C-alpha cells in the first residue's frame, strides 16, 4: 500500500467564447499527479452545459476526437480524481452537474468533509436521493438547497460554508459565474491567475496555472470566496480568519508537484529542507545519496547538500505506466516494472536511500531489495516525513491504523522488516522547519485533529449504503 494523491480542480473564465475545453485539458494534465482514477470537463456554452467524464488518465479520456466535439464557451471547470471516499466508478467522476429550480451548476471538489456522514443522513431524511458515494454530491446538495432562498449563487456558497466542516477547495460554475472557495482551515491548496489575453484561471496548484500560459496572482485565502464574471473578480471574506490556518503538511512532502508554490512556500524548497534535517538528525557514513522517484528526489538532494555525500541517480522510473497498468501475478514484482536500479551507480556502495513515507512497508522492502540486488553494500533508508500513526479525515488515503506499520512496530523493527541497514524518519518536531511557520495540519503524524473526528471513518461507508438500497 502506498499513499495516493489528492484530487485536482481547475476552472477558467473568458470574456468571449473560446476553446476553454482545451485550456482545461492542459490545466488538468498538469494536475494529473493529484488523481489518476478519473477526470472530467464541463463547458459552459452560453448557459448550456456540455460535459465529458470517464475513468482514466486525462490523455486517455480526452482524445483529440472528444475534445473536438466539446464546444467553445466562456467558462469550463475540470477535475482529476483519486477517490479517498467512494469507489472508482463512473458515477463518482467529477465535476458533478446539477439542474435545480434556479438554474444549473457544475461543481468540482478537492478534500474530504469531516461531517459528511451527518450531513448526508440529514439530507436523506429530508428526501434527497444520492447517486454517488463522494462528499462532493453532499456539497452540491447543500449549495443547491441554500440557492433556493439565497439571492445569488455566491450567497448560497457562503451560507453552505456555515454547514460544511473539514477540507474543501471548490470550483463551481453557474450559467453566468465562476466561483471558487477554500475552507476556513485552508487544508487543501487553491490559487488563481490571469492569462495575457484576460482569462482568469483557478487551480489546485500554481504549476497548472503556469501550464496554460497564465501568471499566478495569489493563493485563495482560507475561508475566501472568489466570484469571477465577465466584469472581473470579487473577493468575499466573511469566512476568513474564523479558524486557525491548517495547511496539509503532506502537500509539501508528497502530494504537490515540486515546481508548485503553495501559500507562498516553494514545494521544492520544503523538500530540500527535509533532506537537510534528515542529514543532521540521522547522519551516516555513506558513499552516495539517491532518492525514490519522484517525491524523494528533492529531499535526497537536500541530504546530499547538508551531509557532503555525493548525490546520484540510482533509480529510474518507468514514465509510461499509467492508470491502465495491470499488476502482474506473483511471479513478477510490480516495483521492478515501475522502477529500475542503475547498477553502476550503487554497486559496492554504501547507499543513503530517501523516500517520502512508509505505510505498510511492503513497497519500501521491495525497493531496498531492488537496490541490494543491484550490488549495494549497505542501504540506509531515510524518510522525509515522520511515521504515520493516525488516520487522515481530510482527503489523504490513510483510513485505518491497522494499515500503518509504524503503529505496530518500532523503527528498528521496521528497518529489519524492509531489509535496510538503518532507518531514520523526519522528527515530528521538525515539521515546522519545512515551511517555517506553524499553520499546518500534521494530524496523521501526531493525532491532533483540527476538527471533530468523524463518527464513521470507513472509506466505503457511502458505497455500502447505496448497495443496501439497491438490494
């Protein structure tokens, strides 16, 4: 088991009809690392919504033929998904589209609500019928419910935020407006920018904004709502500063692309700092430092800089394995298919191996074995995060302590289990140094949750309810 990516959201608004589907395609392509199960785009063509959603990578779902059949428009929203709540099926593909008494809406969401089960039960008791098993449909229902009485869609979003708790970065499209909102804690990233020809774009990460030729204006503040129209952008801050800021620290360690900047902090720089810390807290005599692609590379560079041990490329990742990769049978090791060791780099060497995390330890053990078989004399594993000890309720795919090796074994035991000569984790009290502020959530490491812990924490909780209804 490995940690899976978050979802990614994207939105664009132009003053005149243009190829917003193509722009969204490239925006989602840059966010592919955040979700590889499904993707979707909804185009607003003068108030008429046209969409395409399916399971698969962006390049698989949006072929040239599909993109050519999506109309030009003034707005579009897009989404790439990894399902932290709800299964992998077409019903859970986003953006979610809603037709209601006041008009139409398309909604894309990144994060998990900590009060989703309670909200969903309340909605079901009032007559709501759910077709998906994701939190996003709950958000869509609440916004729609508020819209029936609110004077505008942005007022409906604001009123809905009084009810929602947990992590949510939203991009929402109505016939006339593009709206984005970030939860008051700021768990998940969200930023916006502008192209040279005047289009506004919203995305989970700055790398996506740059990918479509736009310049980043700034991050959306925790609790902020931005309303984009043909007349420009309006900021609403009635929910700002109601909660202490709690960025997910794992965005910097693993989720985000290293060329992204989140809340003014470079992801690459944060990972290099992690390597510096590891070199100081867990030094070792070695000949070479290598990283596990991709998120271990920056920390490996940092370890090398701080320790003076040469940095090398010891592992190569097969870049052509996508979502459709079929795991082999028992005779073949899928790690060997995804990764290859460079024997000339590691043979006869004492190797420092840097990775971002250990969950169950299975993958780590296979990587250590791979390098050992390539001739490494010693392998000292260093992890650029603290041990996972607690579930995450805000979107990370860590749903049970039963799956976490660090809950059952000591560091020394884990080192023996994965076959390393030594093992060292980033100290939890050093997380502050990665981003040089304390406005972050590290509940998966320390167990201190910013919100109330959900009563039902099963990843498939809504899926089971739907299956019972079908029976």
